[in-house]
C-alpha cells in the first residue's frame, strides 16, 4: 500500500508481522540517499528519515562544482549519480540560458562533461535535487522529510544494539540496522558512540598537518597575499580603540597543539549574470556595513581577487565559494554548531546567512568598494530559478566539519599520504588534504592573520578503511556512520567530499545487509566477503580497480 506524507510518496515496506525495518537511514545528505538506494537494491526493507526538506545535502545545495579529485576512483552509485546528471543535460530545454557549446566545460580535476563515460561533474543545484528525488521515487524508498531525531531520548538501545529511533514529531522507527548519514553525526552521538570535535594535537596520531597551524600559509586565503600588513584596530595603530569586526582577541594557541575549533562554514551561493535570470542581492534586515570594514582595508591594500572563485556551472550560473583573506567563510562563528541544539544551530545558520548576504550586498552597493569590482559585480545576482522556495538562497549551509566518530579505525594523514597502509578498503578518496581557515587573530606584530587553511597534495588516491565507518564493538554493534566518519581533523579535510560520502553510504548499506543476513555485529563481518560484494557493485577499492 502507499501513503502520502506531506508531499513525499511513501511506499510502505516494513514487515507486517513485527513492523521492524531492515535498515533505517537517518539523514538527507547525498550519502544518505545512496545508502537507502543500495539497501533497497539488495532487497532489504529500508526507510529514509530525513531531517531536511530537500534531499542531497550540499550536492543539491549549491556545491555543483564537484570536488572530484580523480574520477577514475569514483564508482558504484556515486558514478551512477553523475551519469544521471549527464542524462538530464541531454534533455530538450536543459540548456535554457546558454547553449551547451558556450559552456566552458571546465571542472575540478576533470572536464565538466565526460562524453565517453556519460558523466557530468559540474551541474546546477535544481538538477541534482531532481536526480535525488526521482531516484528515490523510482526505487520506491519509504521517505519521511522534516523528521528530526529526538537527540535527548529518541534512541532505544538494548544489549549494545539500537532497536528504534524516535523523532521530535513522535514518530518511531524500529529497525535492525541503522545508518547515520548526517553531516553532524547526531544519531551516532545520541547513541553514545565516541566522537571528537575540533583539531587533535599532532602528537595524538603522529601527524604533521593537524592541530593549530600558525605560520603556515597555503592557498591564497591569508593576509600574506597583500602588498602590506592590515591593521586590526578601529583607529589604526591604537589598540585601545578595539578591534574591528570579525577578528578574535584570543591567542591562537601553540602550533601543533589541539583545540575545539573547526573549519569555517559558508553557503555555496548560486549566482547568475543573465539579465533575465538574476535577482539583485538582497539587503539583510539587520544589515550593518561596519561588519565589512576589514574587506575595505583589504581592497585598499590592492587586493582584486573577488571573482576568482566564481566557478561556472551550466546556464551562466556559478558555484561561488570562499576566496581570499576575507570572503564568504564566516571564520570563527561556528564553533558551537556541532554540539548545539537544533534551535541554536538555526541561529548560527541564520547568522551565517545574514553575514554572507550582507557581504554580497556590501560589495554590490557600498561606495568604498573599488569601482571596477563593483561595476562588474552589479552584473550579477542570485539565480532566479534556484532555491525558489527559499528566496533563491541555498537551503544547506556548508558543514565542512562537525562531529567525527572515533570508531574501530581512525583515518589519519598517514594513510592519505601513504605513509601507512589502509586496512580493509571500502572505497577511495583522492582530493587534496584541505582545511579552510579556522580562526582570525592579531599576530605578534599587531597585524591581522588567518590560521588553519591547509592544502597538502597527495601521492595519489587513497583507500578508506571499513573500520572508519563502524563504531567500536563495545559501544554499538548495528550502526554505520559513513559521513561523520572516524578520521582525524586533517584526514577528514580530504574525505569530506560529496562523491566520497556517496561511496561510503553505498558501502555502509551493503555491509549492513550482509551483517543482517548473517545475524552478526557490523564489526564481525568478514571483510573478504564484503570486498567481493563491493567489487560486484562496481565500487573502486584499490587503484587496480580504477575505471578507465
């Protein structure tokens, strides 16, 4: 039978006898969708419980300039997603605001369109969401949207196994296997699984690039790119006048030591420069131009890289990301987010939205902005046909990092840099070790500086351990965590890419089905058996399996 719940078509597949579903997936991310689809493909009953209205997380939330890395190691359902995107752009009317021949076909690590393998790696947000929605409907996935886990008392555990979860609306979902595919790791945390927030000291896992990184200047997101230093004080040269906004008065800490701070968040805004498909950048209700004084000083120092991360996606739109010393990353304003209540997270998200909307409005309208930048920027606006139910603003904040499980195995930079072998691969990552800035402070010379931005190249794609998506056996025996994975801060900086979350979601569902059939804990699943099944599914586990 079918039920209509909100606007989602629900196909009921739970066991009539005991009403216990084989696999419960909690989350609305791309990893959650692939996990649910894989469980269904294997023949298990599955329910997708999404706290979000929109499926796909960042993949449908503005991040269309895919952090691909090496496309040869993206297999299984993840590759199928990008093939479905490709098919969308072959349809009549897909190229509404430009001809396909006018699209530059530039991608990140690979051309945007790969005709040989029928894959498309660069896309518009609404196209990605259509793919996820249609895929879930096609597979008949039982889907509940806007159902938020009761994090205080909504996880029932018996003998080390989760038996049910309950949402704030009062709905209860009984299951045999559970997959937490949220960016925040909320189910994992509520179940009592060990996790970490912030940066570990380098000494914890014998790493080089973890911990506080004062004095390290990678990429171009720091003040060393400027011709002269930037004074941090309201009255230049006068510390007694106080700091201008968006600079911390705290000491940044000792290089290599750990802290509780995380990578900055932002929204991946989708802009358009087509006159018929753009809306002016809105002025936030609480707009305060003084919040952007630091940007004025950066412009005054000669910086002109404002447009350097306007990455073009189809139909004259962008996936616009942070770039430079002061940009869309709201540095230092997200530290509470991983552990915060839902209400507090909404407040933090709204503060980020107001900051970023205000930044765009400021550059488009404030007379202190260099004329050549402002004149060009006034040709841009928010894409009129994206995020139409949210004022053309992305519905998903970029949670670059939140909780990270401390599981059966912890991935570190040593595995990524191939200093140590990775046991029991369930998929591969290949993107640069990458952390955005974490704090902005006044250095020992009385000048503004950013800290935490790291970019370290890899010797090649790396394997991801099965143990990094399962908890320790003494904690929970029927839970997978394919998004808030068990990794150090700096290793997570590479693993955290959307294609990898899809890969790990699929592998988690495969392992869940196999452990369920054998009636064993997820930690006791024989890896060689799992490996055989993953390879049958088209997953890439080692470079020997790469798709060419």
